[in-house]
C-alpha cells in the first residue's frame, strides 16, 4: 500500500520547474531529490499544497499562479541606492545581480535596473516574482 503525503509528513521529491515560455528555472535532475516537511514553510505555498494528497511514486504537474509562488512584483522593492554604498572600483552592469548585507546582518540579492549619476536603482523582488510557474513533480517517498 502506498503512503499519501499529508501535513506534517517528511517528503522527498524530484522536480523540474518551468516558466510559461517553457524554460527550466530549477530542477533536481542530476542531484539528490528535495526533502522537506509539509507545513514548515520550507518551500513556496503552492508547491507544498500540490504535494498534499500525492502517493509515493506518483508523478504530477502543478501549475502555480504567481501569488502561490513568489508573489507579485512589489513596486516598493525598487529602491534607489547611493553609489557611495558600493566599493570604489565597482562597475555596475544593468541586469546583473548584486549581493550584500543589511544593517542587521541579513544577506540580500538585488538586480540593477538603472544607473543615475550618483545612485543605482535596485530591484529587491525575488527573481521569479510575478511569474506563473509549472512544476513536474515525482513523489519519491513519504515519512
């Protein structure tokens, strides 16, 4: 008898995540499968909800609207940052990602959107914010 995934279970899954244009943004292919406990918030809500009710060995496609994935793009996450906050030898490139630490020591990543004379506009949204996602998932095990 196969076991069905429920809230509180530790599950192991293989997955491939694609965007609407068919491009893969993440996959466990060639790596160890992903393991997480349902209900702990370790993965995005829609992914977790899609696993609930699956049986061991089952393969399923889960379609997630952006609000069940990484959320909508938040305009408040676009911020102008003085160039003085960057090293003197920093050469900004529009579209590239920069990383750093907040004043309280938390790490962050942001994409450079535009450059002004003495500042850069950075996008602190998750890179997949505003994107609908599709996951092909195989439930390897339930514990």
